[in-house]
C-alpha cells in the first residue's frame, strides 16, 4: 500500500438533492511525498472534496482512496494514515488544551512522536495548554488543531485553510514545519485561497471552481507560462520595433519609459534589448496569483 | 470510546451535578413536608378536586406515605429535571456535529458506532447520576421523617429504576432525532416535543374518556410510581415497554448514524 498514491480520486462526485452539484467528476492523484496546493475561491468545493476524502461526507459518485485504502470500504485503515486540520475547527471548549490534545492523540493508532517539537515550534507552552479552550483565541485553537493533526507524523497531511487565524510569524512557522515534513517524505495536501502560501510551499496546484477541477499543473510550469509586466527605461528615444520579440504585447511609451507585457521566457527579449543600453529594466516576477486571476476572470462563468 | 466518553462527561458533569442536587433537594423537601400533612385532610381535599386535577397524581392515594412520595416521582419538577438531563445528553452528538467536534473526532480512525456508543453511555450515566441523586434525596426523607417509615428502601429503589429507564428512553429518542439533524436545537426540540406529547397524552387519557384508548401510546402511561412504591414491584409491562423504547431508539440512532454525514 505504501507505493499507492497518497490520495487518488476517480470520478468523484457529490450532489445535494436534485441538481445541486458540489463536486463533479473529479479525477485527481497526489503522489507520495508531493506537496499539492488545492486552490479555489470560497464555495468552489475544496472542503467538500476533503470531507469526501475523509469519509465525513459520502460521495455520490466515484471513489477516493488514501494510500490505497478506499474511504468507503476501508475507512479505518485510510484514516490511520492521515493527519487532518479542518477549516472550521471544532473543539470541546470546556476542557483544557492539554486534555484535548491528549484525547485526540489517544484516538490515533500512531504515537504522538512530534508533539513536543510542534508545541515548541508553534509556541504552545504549558501555560497555554493548561487553559480551557473557551479562553483560547482563534489562533491558539488553530495551533492546537495543527499540533493534534501533525503530532503522529502521519504519511498524509490534509490541511483545509490551515493558516486562517494565525499571525504572519506563525503562518511562516507553519509553512516551515510543513516544508520539513514534506522533505521527510510526507504528502502535504494544502487547501487554500491564499495564493502566496501555496506558491511558497507547493510543487503542484490543483484548481477547482464550481465543483469541477479546472487544472492540475506544476507550479514552475504555471509561472513560466504566465504573462509578465515589463518596464524599460532608456536615456533616449528608442523605437520599440528595435527589440520586438515573440510574446510581446503592445508597447506603451511614456517619455523614455516603455511598458509592455511579455509571455514566456524573457531571455530573447534581454538579448535584443541589451545592445540598446537601457538604463533600467523591471520584469515583474510571475506570480501564481496572476494565473489564478486569469483562470477565474478570463475563462468566464 | 473511553476518550469520547470522558470528553463528553467532562463537558456535562457540572450541569448534571447541579440537576442532581436540585432533584435530590426537591424529593427530600417534599418527603420532609409529609410530616406536616394530615392524611385525612389531604384525602378529602384530593377527593374534592375535579378529575382533571386528580389526574396529575395518576389516581394514587397521595394521603398515604407511598402515594405522597410516589406522586413526587411524576411531579412536573421531577419530570422537568430528568427531561432536561436526558434531552441535553441525548442532543450531545448533534451538538458535536454542529460544532465540528464530530468532524475532528471522526477524521481519526474511530468508527461512528464507537463514537455514538460512547455518547449513549455518557447519556445513560448522566441520567443515572441525576436519578441516583434524586433517590438519595428521597432516601434521606424516608429515613428521617417518621411518617414515611412505611416506605422501604427496596421499594424506593424499585420505583426509581423504571423512572431511570423511562428517561434513558427519552434521551435515546432525542439521540435518534439528532441523528437526522445537524443542529442540537432540532434534536432538543424533537426530544422535548416527544416528552411533552407523552405527558399530555397520558394526562388526557386519564381525564377524557375518548382519549383513554390512546393512553398506552404514551411512555408515561407505563410508569405508575405510587403503585410501585406501595407494592414494591413494577408490572412486567412497565419493564418491557420502557426498555423497548430505550433499546429500539438507541439501535435506530446507531443505524442512522453509521451512514450519516457528520460535517457541520
């Protein structure tokens, strides 16, 4: 089973009543050790997909398996491989953080080998753990949920918008922790609508909209195909045709400053423009956010 | 299973102890008040009441020690305290679904049957704690009030037991309603409605001839505490019907929960 995909969905569908399709014919395979960002706006079906993967919701079509264990037929074995942080984290507010953590630890067959390290990394000390959860801030609850999910060093880590409620320092710390887990061969399935963190952490992204999978692509490949904004400053008047290359958009000239867009590799442009001795060139880094916007805004509904 | 039980009990224990103290104090105080009762005056007073009011004590002789103390077991305060305990405990699984606790627990390798089983046991334990504290209050009354001396401890215990099963059944009905629902409020609503309809049906069957045949449809019909307290035994039908309600409702709740979705 260890060679099986970490997550494999085949024709996965979920409908509510007549005509309300939350997920439609999703085929997705996540390899062991992969970091996959699962992107989509609110209501796209990200949480529904995750809940179907964990047997919290019952798929109405297709199947989904974790490390080869089908979630409907072999739920216990599948869940023993997973550490999960729900987006809407529910905790029993009347108990202390320590008791909640120990209780959740006892429900998992794997020992909590990473508990101490995670508590230190996320700065949850004995004082915080001694408080009742009703006295926790949203961020503290989120940190407790993260420790509870990751403490067993699960082979498959499924996180549904895990940085919500965390301050920027803790967000960065969490991404470091996840990066470390991934480098040790754990699979990270990371649902988010914050593109920056997916860009930073993930190898591949899957994008969903309206319950359908739009694309699954390598992050680097997406960046390479992205249109960049270029700004060139000359110290004299220059005709844009002198440096025109394939993939360039229309050039807007303001004084000695030229603005245009460029798709694809910027190498040929630099080769053509270099002999013209520009004073400054700014090529805005291709961002995943631009891809995301293009897909959601450009493709139409 | 033990973990879920422990978490559920920790959340409920303060409420349960408060309700238990309230029930114990109530049964003790009512028992204590019997020392100031003149049997004959009470008997003539009850006989002078219209049938609609006599029905509140299910026709028992409340002037007698067993009838007086037995009537407190079906007093609205006793029933309300036990119903509050059973319904709150029975709604716990629905509350856990609503607040995402079920999602957190069941995303770990825990079966739904084990999860609900732990909640059922917690519900039974909570109702039992409150019933036992009520029993203790009544026990203190019969051991300290001379006029209640004819009531034996054994009879008191055998009267408390079907009361306990009756409210475990109401808790199980609430749990069954909760297994169809994503909110605790709906489960509490159905549990409360079941208890109120059962009480009303039993009452109507006693005061209105036309409704009399409907009486056995109410679980309350099968519990006659004054009779049990006086005789020291409950009819087999009491044990069978009350146990069946609890067992069937629990089994149905488990069956529905094993297939239900537990997302908030």
